[in-house]
């Protein structure tokens, strides 16, 4: 008797009426596409095939290697101007996105990113053939609109190919496959753009799962553009990243569209002039902020949208200008309440705007990731590592299989959080690592390993931090070599939370 899956497609041979009838695995027949976030695609020079991003981590640790690679990633005039019509008319060819990143990656402010390997594997386990699941690497330097047009074309081709393939599989039930998108971070904005640009594709889409997507933008994007003012070492890395980010439409498309500038008794939205003063590009900012306004006016709803949202992590939500020339912005870990009419909610006695720490996943605050759906699952986890989080993978599989929505795993922002230095550290100097939301260090472990070699670091001891008013636990870590390190907080009662921190040589 042949067993289920023996033919390689997850189906047994047709039942002949003799012996035990075959049993099918629980699978989805839909075509699945994984859309990564910013930093998540390998970028190559199209003329030479030289990897520019996502392969050689020396660009993050070696000033000589980093200078040329970061410089090559600057967007030129044609790349800055590219939109959806550009892709349809004459796609750009200077840089090619070739694959999803296959190793952990990191940038100042944006912090660490795990590969999408576990997510792709989880989906392939619940499809009748591996080629039902495809990844969509894209040039995340470019605008969301440009990449949305590219995704629409890619998704249409994948769906057509998979429908033909699925119809020929043994045991096919005649159901017409549709599309299932699983998108992380910026990838959710790219999916939104693709479906809004192509209504027919939207009609062929069953579900969109977004994981940590900043629909209202992220204040971290402003801090990335403001890196020249960051008091961190090594200075060369901050300078290279800021100079690159200032040219990229993709980074500007992550700018917050909500009231994020705290001016005491008022809170204002960003203007292009603000962004230029903070280190960005006024033209790119104007296009991005106009897009926020259009999306808000249209209120486009993605089909079957399910949001997975990280919470309980300290997350920058608003900004305050510093210095006389207002060129430096300071991160603030609260946001403003807004009434139904869009006006600031104020204390009736004092008129002071109501500030509230809504937390988030360390990069995207809660309100930004929740837009567009009431079908939300909350996870205690960090932005860049959510897609390998066990609870996220379980929810993605359940949604793919059209099972009833799982429990809201959290939603109160009361749970474990992990904080590591967002600008990285310098070899020879101790790093402070914080665990938040915990009553006691009993049963809690904080482990650190090399993301390059897997080499474990020295055991860390968490102690109550007298300098923190929130009762955080703190451990000190001094690296024994420059490297990218994975930090894992395990409370024993929740799925472990992880984040990366880069330790580099001091400036020469």
C-alpha cells in the first residue's frame, strides 16, 4: 500500500477500492508568495553579478569593504524617480534582486533581520508541491509603488503557472487555486500597492497575511535618516548608512504619516522640509507623505487581510527636535491619542495632549501595524525576528489552511520585552542588554551567541537595574571579538524573543 505523500506531492495514489482508503494531509491548494521586508533581499550588480547586499557582512564591519558597497547602493536619479509606470514601461536594470537573504543581517536603528527560511519551509509543508510557494525578492531601495507593480506581474505569472500545475496533480479536487501572500514589514506595503494597482489580481487573492507592516509608517525611518547626528561609534558605519538612506525612495516610504513630532502642546505631522532638515530628501519625502494621504483617503482593504503584530517591546513612536537649528531628533517612546475627528485628545483640565506608550515590536508601534483589519494576532516579539517566531509560524500555517482564527495571544502590551543597543557596539566596551515586563529574574535566561559561527558567549546574569524606572532587568556583555551577535531572552513561559546586535572595531 502506498502511503500519503509517496508520490512527492502529498497525495496517495488513487484508491481502487481494495485495502485501506488513502488519507490526505491537511493542505492548501493556493499559490503562496513570501514578500520580505526592507533589507530582506540579496542585491547584485546586474552587469558584474557582484553581490552588493545580503552576502558579505564585511560591509558592516570593514570600512574599506563597506565604502564601495554602500556607495553602489545609493539610488541614482532614475531610481529615485521610478514608479509603477516605470516598471510597466521599462524596468530598471542596474541592480537585481536575486534571492531572499540566507543569513542574519543588521543595520543601525533598523536592527537585526533573520532569514525567511523557516517561513518558506512552514508554507511548503502545507502545500501539495514545493513550487506552490515562491519568494519575491525585490529591490527594497526603490519605491513601494515600483515594487508593487513588479509584484503584481510576478504574482500573476506564479498563479497562472501554479493553476496549470495543480490541475495535473494526483487527487486534485477541481478547486481553482487563488493567491496567498505572506508579507513582512515593508513587504506588506508592496502587497498593498500591487493589489490596489491590479483589481483583477485582488479578486484572485484569498488572503494577505502581514507581519509587522508599518501601514502608518515608522519613526525609526526618521532616525535612520538622522544618523549623522547619532552619538555612536564607529562613526564610519553611521555615516555610510545615512548617506545611502538619504537617496533611497524605499526608506522614505517608511516615514510616519501620523502626528509624530512632539512640540509640547501640539503634535505635528512631518513635512518635506522637516525630513530634509533631519537628513533626508525633500522630494522623496513629499512623494511618500502624499502617498500616506492618498491611502488614508482611499481606505483600500486588502482581501482576507490578517495582521500579525509584535508587541510589548520598547518602540520609538514620536520624535522631538533638538538643537537651535532643529537638525537633531530625539526618540520618544510614546504616541498621542487622537479623537474620532482626527484632533489631538487633551486633558480637559490642562489642555495638555494625552501621551500614551503603545509599544510595539521594537520598530513598528502597535497602531501602525494594526491598520486595515480587525483580524489581529498579537505576539511578544521583535520586528526583525518575527518571521522565525514559533507562534508566528503556527498562525501563518493555520491561516493558510483556512482554520478558524487562533486566540489573540496577547494584546495588552504587558509581557516580556528585549532591548539591545540600536546603534550596535564597539569591541572592548560593555553593552547593556535589558529585559522588560518581568517581575523577577527567577527562571529567566539571557543567552548570546555569534550569528556567524554559533559560538556561545559568556553566561549573562540579569539583575534589577536601579537606573530604570520601569523595573527592567539588565545584563552587561563584553564581546570577545567583533561580530554579529544573536541575543535570546527566554522567560520559560513564552516563546523566546531574539534580536541581533553588531559589535565592530573602533574607528581608525
